[in-house]
């Protein structure tokens, strides 16, 4: 048995493919019974062994599962599984799956429908709200890579329904490779393994109340085509582009880039723990900014890229939502920036002052409404907080930016984050975009 974690309250294991989560009519040996047998033997328990089943995986699916070893833990985990899809620090369970699907799905998509289980066939079927047995189902996915007519998807569940992922993807026109229930190509090919695995489970420990993430991903067999991308997903990195020279990741809000800034919580540490060799960051994004970050795969490429950044040969494009509408539809802004390290902020001046650095920011308006507008911004220079401070200086602070912007507007607008994202990197033969 592949045990990822065990203490007095929970046990986290990897469910093998084609093994039931619990006993069923097939009579096959199931994971629930296997864990009880393991506990009974290891701890020499003379009587019945308590084990709480708090969630399930379909029989053909492999992945991470947690079981409760006490009734107290079972109760708390069951409550938390009702808040599925949560990213909260204190409650809820975040379940991530990956699947290989046929076709070319959109880069991002949220799928919603009403579905129910056909008790006669065991299949999920589409239905209408209000129909007997109808349940609302919701998930969202990101297309991580596309190769040979197949796509690797990173999937987050918002609900937990019978065969939900398999049915919703097939219903959207992108059935899972090897799914002999919902993919017509494999209806009679039960020898091919379904390409669906539950690779990540984040939960709050029922007694320690600590947030914990458990991860395991298969990269062999049908998964080998996407093995590098899978290893990065398992390390909590979202790949956008990979070759033998560089990797470009899509950084989440709240994550620091460099190890020196956040240690094991940094994107650099995650990347270097993926088992794909050494990686070197060549630029940074603020923790509050999401989007594309470039890493070199060897020191020579790193040094070349650092030189290219210093000489302005790497073009960096951002998308942001700002308060109001700039006076010009597009412009090249020049000003001077002074960094105050003690305060963790910068000041902008129209003319050069002592200890100032010149900054140049280009922008163009790509959309606008009554209160805000969306800009594409290009950094000609790259200074600390440059875009945020520069746009605030001309009277159009970024929505959600309390440090340089309008706190009252942000509060009224219910802005929960800074609306700034790195969306494109261009240098040499490369032109990498965040779709």
C-alpha cells in the first residue's frame, strides 16, 4: 500500500486503479478493507478496527484518498468535504484531478449542468433542474498542454457527483481517453486504462487544524506523453511552455517567485522539487501579481536571459484594470522612481531627483466602461512596483491596489485582489502568451 501520510487520526493513501474504494457487488478486494487489514496487523488490534470512509473515487480511477482513523476525525472531515472546492485556509477540501481528453478543448472553461445517476445502467445522464434526482454539477479546468490530438487538463471540482468529471467532459465534447463508459472510441475497449487521476488533495487536519496538501501523480503508461507537465502540476506549478532551455509558469496570486524571498513556499522551490533538474528564475513578479514567470534550465541560459532583460531585449506585457479612463487611448509614460525599502513602497516624480531611476511604461486601452478601463501595459524598464505606481501617478490606479490606489473605490467596488496580470513574454524566437 502506498501510504503518503499517517498519524493517530487520519491515513492518506494512493488508491490503485481498478480497485474499489469500498466493497461493492463485484466482491473484489477493496481499499477500505485493505486499510483496515493493514491497521489491524501493524498495530496488533485484537478487535474490530474503526475506519471512516469520507469520500470515494471511481473504481478505474487512481489517486489520493484520505480515511479517518477516529470517529471525531471522520465527523470533521465529512463536514469539510461538504465545502468541496474551497481555497480557504481554515475549512473545506480542495480536490484536483488531471485527465487526458480527446480533441482540443478551450484553454479555460467552467462546466455546469444538472445530472443524475441512471440506476439501471450506472451511468450519469443529463437532466433539467427540478427533475427527480437532479443534482447541480460544476467544475472548471485549465488546458495544460496539447499534443497529438490529445489534451492534458487540470481540473478543480466544485461539486462531487457520480461520474461527474467523466460525464461533464464527454458532454462538452472532450471525452476522457480510455473511458469505456462515456467515450465512444473506447466503449468496447475495456483493456485501455482511463486517463483520469486524483493527483492532489488539500485539507485541514481534523485535530491539528493545519492546512495540508497531499500529492501523487502517475507519469507512466498513457500519461507518459505529458510526463513533464504532470510532474510540474504535482509540484503545484502551472506550466505554460516547456522546452530544453526554459520553462514558463503561470504564477498564482500570493506566491513569491524566488527562494530567497519565501523559501519552501516559493515558486522556485516548487519547480526545483519537481524532479526535472535545476531551474533558475530570471525575473520576478510581485506576490500580488499573477501571470507568466520565466525560468532557465541551466546557468548558461540564465546568464544569457539576465543580460537580455538588462538590455531590454525581453518584452513584458501585462493586463490590468484601472480606476477611470486614461486621458489618452495609448501613451508612453516616462517618470522617475525612488524606492523606500523601509516602507516597502516607491514614489514617482515627473523629473529626476536624488536616488531616482528612470521608468518607462507603455499602455493602450483595450476596453472601458463607466467606472474602470482595461489596459495592456508594456514595461520598457523593470522597477519595483513600476506599473502600479506609474498608473496611480497619472490618476488611474489599478483596481484592488490599496497601497498606491483608491481604498474607498476598492471597498465600494468589492475588489478582493490587485487586477494586474503578466500575459505575454517576447524574446528571440519565443512569443509566450497566457491564453
